[in-house]
C-alpha cells in the first residue's frame, strides 16, 4: 500500500516544524519541496524528506508532484514561506490542478499584491489607510506629501514586515526608498512601493478558519520606525462592541476578496475611525500565534488546517478558556551571541506553556527590523490576565544571554578587548589571544 503523504511547499522558521509534527500525529508522511531546503534547519534535524525543486516554476512543481504520486498517495498539498508571499497562490493552483481541497487561486492572488488588495477592499467599503502606489523616488515623495507625514513606506509584495518603515520626514523617505530600490535587495522583480497613512492606534490580529473568526489577539510593537512585535495577548481585552466591529470588518474582508476556505490572518489598527484593515493574509499567522491560541483555547489551528487540506472534518471547539500571552525575545544590538541559557528554568515555571529559542550560541546577530529579528519566545497562560503577565515576566527573567558587538570596520585588528553585553549591561571581556583568534572564538 502506498504511503500517504502531505506535500509542503517551502518551509517556515517558526511554524514549519509544527506542521511536520502535526502531520505525523495524523499518520501522514510529510515531504517538503523547496528551492533551498538547507535554509530550514528543522528539516534535517527532524529527518524530514526534502526535495530540491524550483518552487517559483509551477510546471516543475507539477512534474515533481506527478513523480511523487508514483510512490505515494498525496493526501493534500499546503505550504508557507518566510520569504515568499506567493507560496499560498502556488499552493492554491497545485490543489486545483490535482483536484485536491484548497483555496481559491484568484483570491490568494488578490492578497499577494498589497496595492491590489487595498483597492479591492476600498472599493468594497472596507476601512483601510489612505495610500498611493509609487514606482520611483519622485512618486514616493509626491505620495507622502499628498497623504501627510508620517507615512509607512513598503513594497507591495512581502511578508513579516520586511522592508516596512515609518518615515517622519523627507530625509527618511529618501533613505528608505533608496534602500528598497537598491541593487542589494533580493526582490523577485523590481519592486513597486506602497506609501500609506500611518494608522495610529492599538494593533489587533483576527485569526480566521473558513468563515469563522476564531478570536482576536492584541499585539504590542516596539518603538518605530520598524514593526517587530514584542508581545501578543490572546484573546485581546476588548469591549463587546469593539470585538463585534472587528469581527464584522474581518468578515467583510473575506467577502470582498473571495476568501473563506482555510486560514486567514487579518491585521488591523483601532483608530479614531474604529477598526482599519492593514493587511489580509490567506494563511495562518507565523511566529508564536498558533501556539498562543492553543494555550488559550486548546484549539490546534495547524492540525485542523491539515485536516481540512486532506479532506477530513475539522474541530474548532474550544477545549478550555484561558488568557495567554507571548513575549518575543529581541536582541538590542548586533554582534555575536556568546551564550543563551535559562530556557529550561523558564519552561519549568508553573503556567508556562512553551519556551522556544531560535538561535544557538556563536550565532551572528544582525537586526533587520522584521520577522528575522526575534531570537525566541515564551508563552504563558492562566485564567487571569494579571496572573498570566506575572508568570510570563517571571519566566522571561530567567532567560539570560550575552552579545559581543562586532568592532567597527577597520578596527577589528587594533584591539583584543571587546565588550560583552549581557541583557543590556556592558562588561569588558579581555582576551590575550591574537586578534584573529578572538574573532574565531566569538
């Protein structure tokens, strides 16, 4: 009898392994198709079969799936990527080609380009920030002038806040536009730029499966100009009317974009106008979000998504009701991570649901101002928000790390004294090794 497999297109730093483990619990054999499987460390560590294939070439993917069908029974196809937001559309097209359960390719395509998505939502009367589409620096400056400073400047394609910046003045706009249009950026094509109003207010994230809003999380971001989340709370502390309005706007997004199959994640801001939609993603949220919801409600969104993908019934019934919070661990400087420990002590704190570290000692730390910055997270849950926050803080305080900043270019051969930073404190670390040995040791 042929082995039943779940085909995963590309991978994901934070939730990829969760999909692998959930598939195995459902007696499925996961196989990953990726343009570069080595970029996902968990594949080798978990012994996942990975096949190198150009995932940007639909015909090659179809050919590889036909080849797999000679040895396996493909129960379903799904996928995700930290770097390529076109993967949901590719997955939708593959599912349709092989007559497997899957989302609408056209709806996924609408979401892929943020300017197209915005236009569809605006035409349907869904509240969105004021925006302009720009193709060059002159367009960007003119658009910012029309909207009014400050503005968000970002590419129309991308995920995980990559290339997203709040610009307060003309100098910042010029600098960031040059960065986005620069040759060093590895965009799939010459990017178009979205200039949009900065919607001020608390940030919320609606998690949807099918046409049902599972719940709404609150997100706390750090200081601008970048948007890297520091803490999530689920469910968000909302008044009944606030929750109702967010649900209504979220369902309006589904209707406007033709969504309603599988997971959808919608980012919103609560402004003076009420809820304003920032972005609609035809996929589960990455990071700590799926585990956060599981800790709060007992609903395993990843397992239930796989059930849907393979044509089985899903169960979105809450098993329990708690308030969960996730603290994202963020470095405050670039350099080399000398050590990180205490995760075992943190995990042992009563009420902690999970502690996850993304990095190991000796890892270079280079902050990007996007999804690549976090070095881990801690999730806690209890029946009470105050109690949850206390548990979370107690656990986070037990995690300790130190980062040795890299010396400025040109000074690396001049000194054998390098500062080692421990949780924001600086102490001198003196080595008698020659400079090159110091660099190797770090």
